[in-house]
C-alpha cells in the first residue's frame, strides 16, 4: 500500500458519517494474578487487581470507528436495566447520538465478563439475551432506519446473533440504503447468509465461511468454491474472508480473487479483530477507496489489533506506521502536518524536547549533515520542515530545485539524526512552527536571532532559538559552480 495515499484517505475520515446497527453489549475485564490453587476445588484462584468495562459487540465497532476519526451513530435495542443505561451513558459521554437505541424492559442487556491473568483469559462469563426482537421493537427499529439512513455515507451491520438483526431489520436497512446508494458492510453470523441479501460486502472468517457454505476450506480451490456458494446465496457483489495467519481473500464478481497476506506480528488476542476489520473496511469504502484497497487497509488494522490484549482499537498513526514499515525506513519518517502534530503532542506528553529546523536542502552535502547532527543534539527529537518544489522556486529561482521534494524528503529522512520530515509549501515555516510548537527552534549561524522566523512565537510559550554553525565553504551553490566548471 502507498503510505501517502493512505494518509490522504485517513485525513478525510473525519468527514464520514457512519451508522452502526447491531447487538450492543458490555465487555467486562477482570485483570489479576493467578498464583495459587483453590483448596475448595482444583481451580486457579485469581486475585483481581484491576477492573475495566468497555463497549462490546457492535459497541466495539463504534469504538474502532471513533479511533480512526469517523463520526458515528448507533441503532440497537438494549434492556431497560443497569447495563443498558450504562451503555447509553457511555455513548452520551462520547457525544455519540443514541436516538436510534431503544430500551426494552423485556430484554436483558448482554454483558461478557472475562477473567484475565498472566495475559491469558482464564474464563469468560456471559449474561445475555438471544431471542429475536419483539414485533413492536422490530417495527420501531425498521422505522427509525428508514427515516434516518440517508444521513450516512456507510452503514455497518454488526451481528452477534443476539436478536437485534432480524431478517426484517436487515431487509429494511438494505432497502433504505439502496434508495440512497449507500454501501452496507456486514459482519455475518450463523449459517444462513441469504438473510444478508443485498448487502455490499460480508466479512466472515474462515470458520464462519465454512459453516455458511458447507465446504471445508483446505486450499485455494475449496476457498473459492465456498466464496462462490456464499455469494450466490446472498446475491453479493463482494465477499471478504478473513483467514487468520493466512491474511484475507477478497472475492468480487467482476474481478479475480485478491489474496492479501497477513502482516507478521506477535498475536496476543484475536478478540474483536473482526470488529476492527468491519470498521476500517467500511470507513475505507466510504472515503472512495477501491474495494481491494479498503480490504488491504483493514488487513493492516487487524494485524495491529491482534497484537494487543483484549478487544482493542487502532489509530490512524498506528496504521500509517505499520504501512511505512513495509517500505524503506525513510518512508515512515515523512509525515503530513496533521499526522505529525498528533505525534509531536504525544511525544511532548512523554517529556520529549522537540527541536525544529527548516530549509531547502537541495543537493545534500556534508555541511548540511553536520548542521543537522548538531541541531539534533539540542533535544530529543529533530523535526525538519522541508520547502516544497514550488516554495524553492519562489525563493531561489526557476532553475531550482535540482532534486524534487519527494527525493529530498527521502534522502533527509534516511539520516539517523532526523526523526521526522514534513514538507511545506509556504515561503516560511511559520505555519509548521505554530502547529508543532517546538521547544527549540534551530537555524544556521549565518542568521541573527531576531531574523529567525517564529522566534517571537517560540519564546512566547517558553521555547528558545539556537543558532547552529555551518562548515565553511560547503554549499549547494559551490557544488553547482564546480560541476559547471568541470563539465560545461
């Protein structure tokens, strides 16, 4: 995947409105130590040291969408009980609209309790309702979906077979979405996928695909046969089968299968990985990605999610960093200003001192390198603002730069002394300095402190300007003159 393309897509996710319909539940985690055996029975005794309550089921899909920056609404039915109100309060705290969440005094809100010790689940306790919605509640949900579906760019169905996604609710969703040309992305359950007829894409795992198709998947031929049978049954255009350590396989009627290899990571917990796939795939589709691109993005996100313990979310920065690892090391250092601002804010919270410098750095030479090494020694992280090609032309004339901005960025990012590179198009880096708020503003000693752009701003919040000396006689102009003299 191309890092820059992914960054541009992730940057617009904040404008995407997503509707999640499905089974809401609470995930309770009891974290503790298991260091003795009970005298009452041959079982471990877990001394609980920490308790945590999270949104589960369709709520974890909501969590994943929020984590990547999307706007989310939710539609479901929960019990009119303590757990149900806890769910609604949590949504309200996050400013997630709950007009589509209905209370049913006859239902029990699902709650799953996991006891974890030494990074291993010891036991899980489920308290839940599994009966389908009453006719009255089903009508209320269908009516709400029909009235509100047009407000969203993508609809996600998160089915845990707890009774919310009845055939009528699914059909109403598909019909409402079809009128507005809205994609519907579903994580299915059970063995009858005909109930999902009309959805844009389903995301079963291999075991679920085997159950739905009746075909044991043991090789590529049986995988394809299972996919064809499922797509026929549900009249699908697309099907994404997740295959654990073997990655994912995307099937579409109008193109050959696309097999996406997994990203090698240590797996700690697969809980909720399907929710991550559903959320990131849907968000990718809503931003205009091709189906194969959105699937590849979901694959990267799933690899990150399973490397964490418990149902976990994934951030845009984690996705971008993971993609960058598959390219040259320099690729991971080149950031957009929006992405870099988030990173620098986190580094500041960890107590890191940020140094900022800027320049054109056309024809990198030893003078540049020595200068950057000295600047890096002033703090913990060095951020380089790099003039874009158009900016260089305005400053140095139409014949410059000799090396384009992308190549210059990669050459500079390959230096150990540079932590991040951000390209800017203005004549000065004032906008970068305003956003990043570095602790140290470094500039060449050929400047005076008062002439350094951003000096007043940096000093106003307690930062300072440092002038760094250059090696004498080292300049791009000298190199150009030498080449012309020898080869003209």
